[in-house]
């Protein structure tokens, strides 16, 4: 294989290693999203025993001019006879996530 062939092969390998499937990207931030919702719920519910689970998740299309890739998770949290649902948005490749109450500040009935 000539020099050009080796360069092209190396470039293709590097490009393939950098590509992640949507599932991989969502899996990377899932634990952080759950933890973000859980911390907020534990504070709001006054319940340190609360636990959280992912109800849904998807990738958001970047805003036209901003280009920030984000993942959105819906996280259900329950504990101490209370339940809440949070929508968590995480910026891909960043440790920053934000948990918003999906019910406008209303806790769901047990």
C-alpha cells in the first residue's frame, strides 16, 4: 500500500472512532441526567431516599445558529410517598445538565 493509501486508511480509522451512534451519545449522559433530576427532587421533596429512572430520552436538533447538541431525558423520581417528573437537558460533551419540573411545579399524586 502506498503512502497515500496509508494516510487515507488512518484518516478513515480516526473518523470512525470519533463517530458515536445516537444511542451511545444518550447512554453517555443518562447517569448524569438521572443524578441531576434526583438531586433536585430530593431537595424539593425533602426525601433523601428518593430514586429516579429514565422514562424517555432523545437527541435535540441543534439550534440553527448556535450549533449546541443537546440530549433531553424525562426522569421519573419517587420516594417518601411522593412522585415527580423532570425534563433534564444536557449539553453533549459537557458536564452541564438542567432539570426542569415537567408539571409546572406541581408534584404528582402518589
